[in-house]
C-alpha cells in the first residue's frame, strides 16, 4: 500500500525554480498495479524518485504500508529502502556482474547468507523467465532481458512495493509484453503493490488497475481504470477506448433513429449480452453506428454509438443504465429536430 | 674507436640499472595506489555528483591534490630531499628516490581514480542505493567494481609517468636507467651506454603498457561471454 499526500518538489535549475511536483496525492491499494502517465517533463520520474527515497520532497508525506518514509536517516532509511524495490529509468545493471550477480545485489545489502542467496536468485530468474541467462553479462542481453533482470533484482529482497520507471521505453511491442508479463506476475504471484511510470498507454491498458495522470506536476486524473473509462470526457477514456466517429457530433436523434447515445460497457456479461437483450426485451431496433471493443487487462470494454428506434427506446436506455452501462445521451435540442 | 665500451660492460651496467628502475617504479606505484585510491574515492564521494557531496571539503582536497600534482618532479625531488634523508637515511640511490616518486604518485593516481569513478553510470549507483546498501558497500561493489578497467588503466598511466620521473631522478643520483643514461652515458660521452639506457627505458615502458592492457582485459568482464 502506497500513500502519497500533498507531495511537492521543486528544483533550482540555473537560477530559476522548476516545480516538478505540485501538491500530489495518490494512493495505490495493496496488490494493485497503478500506472502513472503523463508527457515528458510532467514529473513522473520525480514522483517515482521521491517514493524510491532518492529525492527528498519539499513537503508532503509518503507512506508505505502505513509507515512514513520522509525524513528517515541512516540505518532506518536503508531498512525502509529494502521494502521498496526500484527499477530505475534507463540502464541500471552492473556491467561487471552477470545477470545472477545483479539479482544478488540487494540480498548482499541485506546480508542474506550465500546459500539462501543462490536459491533466491534462482527463484527470481525463474520468475522473470531468464534461468538460462544466469551467467550472462548485461552487454550480452537484449533490452527486454536487461529490464527483466532489473525487475528481478528489484524484487530480490522481497519488497512490498515495486516501482518501475519507464520499464518498457525503447522496447518493441513484443518485448514490452514480456516485461509487462513479469510485472503482472510480481503482483499476482508475490502480491507486491506496483507503481509503474510510463508514457505508453499500452502499459496502462495491459496491466494497470489504477491510473494517475500527471500534468505539469499535478495529478489531473486518478482512479480505477475501469471507473475512469466510463467517465465521459476523461483523458483515460478518450485514449483507451475506441473512437466513435468524432467527426459527427452526438445528436439526440436523426432521421432513422429515435435516440442516439454513446454506451460504455465494462465486463464480459455487459459486452456480450446487454445490447441484444435490451433490444429484444423492449422491442426496439438497435443499430451500432460506431465504436468498438477493446480489452483492459482481462476485462473486455466496449464503447459504441448506438441508434435506437422504437417506442420504448427511452426505457431500453434506462434499463441499460440500471445494469451499469454508462450511457451518454445527446442533449435534447430546443426544437427536437436533428441538426 | 678504441674508446667504445664493450657490450659486456654495457650489460654489466644495464642489468642492475634496469632492476633498480623496475624496483623504484613498482614500489612507488604500489604506494601511489594504496595511498591514492582512498584519496580518489574520497575526492569522488565528496564531489557534487558523489554519494556524500561536501562542496567545501571537496574543493580543499581537490586543491591539495592538484597543487602537489602540478609541482615539477625535479623541484619535488629537491624539496623533499631533507624529508627523504630523515626517512631512509640518505638522499641518493634508488630507495631514496622512492620517497619523492611516491609523493608524486599519490595525488596523480588519486585524480585519475576519481575520474574513473565519475564515469560509472549514475543510474547504476542509484539502483544500488535503492537496495539499501551502505555507502562503503556501494564503493566496493559498485564504484570500484564497475570502474575496474579504468582503474587498472590508471595504474598503467601512473607507472608510465613514474618511469619518466625515475629517469629524471637519475640526473641527480637517483640510480637506475636514468643514472646510467646521464652519469655513465651523457657525462661520460658514451653514446653506446646512453642509447642503450634510452632503449631499455622504452622497452620497459612498452612492457608495462602491455602488462596493463593484459590485466585490463583480464578484469573487465563486460564483454566476457557466459562462463558456464
Ligand atoms: N535533478 C533535477 N534538477 C533540476 N531539475 C529537475 C531535476 N529532476 C527533474 N527536474 C525537472 O523537473 C521536471 C520533471 O522532470 P521528470 O524527470 O520528473 O519528468 P518525467 O515526467 O519523468 O519526464 P520523462 O517522461 O521525460 O522521463 C522537469 O522540468 C525537469 O527538468
Ligand atoms: Mg522520467
């Protein structure tokens, strides 16, 4: 569990002050994967570095499993660091050590005896699928393999929290997938809470339960991905869900339909059955005018623009809303005529 | 032409002179590394990019190192002569020359070592910091370990500089190939002795460079293939 409250951090850069984080609050529940997204310079790395205890915030608190980590010193700081596994942005492996040697590093810091260290390293390399690369040096590993070693190293000392800063930047889609699979396994098999910083929405789409959008040092959106996608106008929704023909504005009706609406459906049951069931139950003719189906993690999510024709169109919509469909109706224009 | 020293005599001069030069260079390099490495680590740690930035202290250490480093060796030789006499009982000969050589070697190597440590990728160092490792551990397992190739290279550069310094010391009774070249060669108008000493100095420098390259390759694991 990570709780960040009112975190602020600014830097002095050749005389002028740069506010990297401005009153940022964020929490990631136990065992969840939270994606932090934002454009370059938004403050993502600064946030990750503050939580990694590499950067001292100007104000605010950072708690991991309830313990405040800001202002710790000496051995207590080092002990706190062991509870937070970090995959830094960029190349972070020791080039003079093998994959196994790199994974062993945190275990040496924690003074784990050699025999235990070896078995733990083997476990972790197995978790990231690199058992056969144990004695290979980083220069002979691919970018994706290096990142997986970095993840294994971050997990070595059994932290409760894993922070990964751009773990997939500069990787191709297939390699990205292998790294994300590893992060996902860390959560599901080890139960760690994961915070992953990325500018790549595909990362959020694939593994995030929660998401926070940073913009110029502030959190502009934060919540569960599946909640945010159904919020009309949210950035998450507009980037993650299929387009429903932007060129044509949503209109209350047109010649061929009594009602036109945008419907967001979350989950197998809703995506599979809600529309046909509404159609048959209320005897309305329902046509899909745009949109499509996507998948967020394991959950299918659909966003359609639908046109309904029939006397009970309104009731059908209402029924869908009662069944957790997120429906955005077009505002009714004054004369009730299609524009 | 009857004045020309026979090769057997040249050899008789060259053998102890070479041994003396090697002895001076190796011992002073050793002292230079033993003293200069911690100094170099200290320089790096206190620098703005180090793990314990201490700007004022850093500037002081830095100034001391650079001032000693910039004293011309001949001057240093003379300046420390009385100190040498106290330490080894005399101011001439190869053992006495080790004192100024070592004093020159320590800051020389310290600066090279600090530069080598600065080249270690800061992300790698930070990754180690986040594991909760102590600073001492990071110095050993990350900084010194990752910079090992550059550090061995720095030892080589120090050795080469000391061969030159040791030869210079020969001019004022330092012993070794320098003395052979200047005392027995140049002042005695004996070109054969002079150039033999010069060639031997060159061969020595070349050999030490080869040795450095070989050790560098040995310790640098970056491009090593899996040692299954
Ligand atoms: N050590 C530093 N000194 C001065 N300014 C800094 C420092 N670290 C970050 N900044 C500034 O803070 C702002 C946020 O930087 P940050 O690295 O957190 O962005 P980011 O979202 O991670 O960007 P990217 O996607 O490019 O990695 C930037 O304006 C940057 O210039
Ligand atoms: Mg960044």
